């Protein structure tokens, strides 16, 4: 695997875990559904790929599915955790993966 791709995957993995951990740490709001947890991860992957210059919808779908499999345990722990009020809307309009972890899930 080329070095650039490994670096991208590591960065995505780190951000995905951080986002899910923050979602899990939220103490107010309502319980996250499986769909919401997947949507958070999918959005992080989408934004990271876009930041890296990738725009291919097929690549996006493949990477989202790959990261859902890689982080299945984390997604399972996310379900039922409290999400801050407005988190879903914030994730949808976030302009970067960092914004998701620093603004939407705190």
C-alpha cells in the first residue's frame, strides 16, 4: 500500500475514533441511534477524503463501508450514548472533520 494511502487511512481512523469517543462522552441530549453513529463516521470519512482531494463517489462509498467494518465495535459502543442537542444537524453542515469533533460532538 502506498505511503500516502496509509497516512490517509491512519488519519481517518484517528479522527473517526476521536469523533465516536466524543459522541460517547456527551452527557446531555438524546440517545444515538445506529444510523446516527454511522452517519457521523460516514461524514468524517467524506470530509477527510474531500480534504485530501478525492471526489470519486465510488471511492467514498467504498471507504465509508470499509470504515464501518473497521470500527464496528466503536459504532456499537456509540449506539445509545447521549448526543448533544443539534449534533446531527451540526454534523451534516460541518465543513471539516475537526469541526465535527470540536464543535458538533461536545
